[in-house]
C-alpha cells in the first residue's frame, strides 16, 4: 500500500482539495509571521521542553507490536512469535526485539479504548483528545479541536529562529490548529532526508543567489527601507510589520544554528546507519536534531499501518526496521541528555481486530479497524521506564484492566509538557472551550 494513503485512498491531494494547502505549503515568511503574532502567548516553564510524536497513520496492530496474545487460538494470535522484554513476564512481538530490550527506558499503555472506529474520527480523537461532535466518514479530514502539536506550539512557542511545530513529510489530517489559527499550523518538511543533497524548502539560499548576489539583494531591500513610510511605524504600518517577518526569514536562512538543525549530512555515518537508511529512520534523526535546536513539537508522520491484507508479509519486513529506528531515537536522546526534556510518543488512531480476515479478492490475511484496544509507547520526560499500564483480555478483544480514554492520554502529554489540560481556551468569537474535557492524566505516568 502506498504510504501516503489508507484504506480510503486519502492522499495529500485530498488534503489540498480540502483547503489545507496553505498549511502544507505555506512559505517560510508566512510561517514566521504567524509564529511572531503568537509571541505574546502565555508560556509555562517545564523541565520537558519538547515532544516527538511518531504518528502511525492507519492504525497499528497491537497484536503484532506491543500486546501479543500467544495463548490465543491461531486465528487470533497470528503468525508471529514473541520476545521477552526487560520487564519479567512482559512480551512484545518477535519483530520488536530492540525495543523489548529497552523497556526499562519507556512505558507502554495497553488499555486505551474509544468508540471511533474509522480513520477520520479515530485520528481526530487521538490527536486532540476530543471526539468528533458529528459523525464523520472514514476518510474525512476532521478539525473540530486544536491538535496536540498546535496547542504545544501556542503554549511553548520559543524566540529562536526555528518554527515551534514541524511535521514530516506531511500534516496528519487532524494535526492542525482549528480555532487557534493558521499561525499554529505545522511547518511541513516534505522532502526525504535519506536522499543525498536533502534540503528543506524555504530555509536554504537558492543556489543562484549564493555568494554576493544574496547579500546585494538584501542591501537593496535595506536601501528601500530607508525611504519615508506613508505612516510612522508606531501607527502599525503593515509594510513595516512585514519587514520584520522578512528579517526573521533572513535570520533563519542565515542562522548557523537553524541551518545546523536541518543539515542532517553533518551527522556521523554510524549514527545515520543506526537510525536506518530509509525515509522514516532519517526523519526520526531529523526530529532529534530539531528538538536539539529548541523546537517544542515535531510529528514524524508514518503512514501505511492500515493492514487489511498482507499483514504478516509486510510487517515481517517493516517492523524490524521501525523497531530499530525508534529504539535508536530513544537511545540517542538518552545519551545526549535530552530524554529527560523530550517526550517521545508512538501511536495511531486505533488497534486492529482480534479475528484475522482475508478481504474479498485478496489472498493474504489482515486485520480490520478496532477501537476497543490499542497500545501506545511513551518515553522521556518523567515517564517511568519499565512501566506497562493496563491490559486487554486473553484474546485482545478489549481493554479490561485500567481502562483509559484518549482524554487521559492527551492530558498526560500536556501535563508532562507543563501545560494545564484543564485550561479553557477561547475561540475568536469568545466561546470558551476546554482544552481537554476530562483533564485527568494517567496517574502512573505523571
């Protein structure tokens, strides 16, 4: 399956058709302008300064990742075996060996469940902590509430040269700001950092402007700026205001620190190899570089988990690489002293059905959508390593111990980041909106 689509065939083109192109393709100056408008937002201090969200779009199977059921009948347990973790009595899928060996560094929540079993609604619920207010189709792009990334960008925005919210290589369908406004939409890095000569759009000086030519263009602009304005700057001259955003754009393009964050080729070859020489692995590495540069929220969008068919064939190839990349991200953050200040999350919109099915016209089995059970990885910050929260029944049908909601999960993320999940936000029309309707975090993780 194309990693840009799910079972509904939703692609980036659909996103553009739905009017989100301005978010996905917004230029650098626009992004900086919108971020600057938020500079006066209330900020909270917290030892956890950043979050990396690995969004497993499509709904990853809990059976073949963090919650295998080896004692269930064959038609439920599937084809994979299990591997012991660092925690006695806890097992992961056989293809999750590196994470299994590092369970002392992170927690797994096995008991989140909800009632939104299609992609559009499930995505929105797990991205925002708010269930859709009206029924939505499976393939819909839903935005009834601000996403975690947008809220974090608003609450923890910084004054450095980098935008406060990144998403690679696209924005998830519910990863936007809703009523917070486009200034809190993600800056999208849509290139492949695994390719030689990778460059981030809008933050590199074009080749034809390198050298004196770029400097001369800036000098010409400064000469124009000396001309008398129609209105004094203090009166809110929009031209003067726009100059400030261009200055920020210039600062980002010419900032050694910002350029260093994007220059993934500065990394040691062994480090790049350890992350995995593919697009996903290198995006995880770039995410680490961005939080190292002070970015509060980075989403690594990882599509293609909607495994209605060829589940075991595809995952036997994919999971070992995914496992190695995520394990390396946690190790690398830990070794650099960044894990205590960086939250790492890995999840999708729901889990998969206990019963293995074969779609009409297919010869390879898979699992369908299942919102009654799912697994979530949480690492970093003050998350206690070696913790497994909750459980599903013997056949993996439903969470049945320490049952938790998306609201509990989102509230835990906000609490880790020093954001009050009980905070009330106001729409531009003045309507009060709870950040999370049930602001109760998972007590074992805060």
